[in-house]
C-alpha cells in the first residue's frame, strides 16, 4: 500500500485552495468560476488518487474500536448541496455489487427551527455528476464523511 504523507495531501489541497482563492481577484465573472472549478478539481483528484488509502485507514480505525463491518467499503467523492456547494469524500458501505455501482455521495443540507437545527441527508448515488442525472444506490449507506482542514 502506497502511503501518502499528510504534508502531500495538505500541499495539494492548499494549492487548489490558493489557486481558487487568487483567481477571483482577476475577474469575478469569468475567472471566479474557474477558481471554483480548480479547487473542486483538486479535491476530486485527491479523492480519486488516495481513495484506497483513505478507505483502508477508516477500516483500520473502525476495527480498532471494534465497530468494523463485514460489508464492502470504498471512498467516493461527496457533493454537498445547500446554502453553498462543497466537495469532499465519503466512505460508503454495503453489499459488494451495490458498492461497485456507487460513484459518489450526495449531501443535501437544510435548516429547520429558525436555522437552529441543520440537517444533512447523505445519499449514495451512481454518478459523479448529479447535474446530468443520477439514481440512489439502494442497499448502500454512507459510513464516514471525510473533511480536509485548510
């Protein structure tokens, strides 16, 4: 297993963040969207490149605390839709055939009780691009959500 240093992951994420943050100062309309695409693309690249390493780490973590599962698992990109758009990673779990069909997870966010309660619905889906249509992958659940601090 190829281990990736924390320094490498943070550097790649920071590079995407800095490029995405610097670009909007040049032109808010045209290049601002490019900055978001670069930032999202950087995180998606990290997720695709290191998905197996992240998945192994999560499985070892849950095994350490005796809460591991016998189901198949894998790490996929997670797309968050709510007040803002975000991208990250999630581990999905379920029967192998269903996990193989899962390409991403969708996180739908909403507020209730005058914004004092935030709700996230985590849905395994069969597409990395939900704008072009997707289906929920039945029998698969999201077992972990991965955040990167910048």
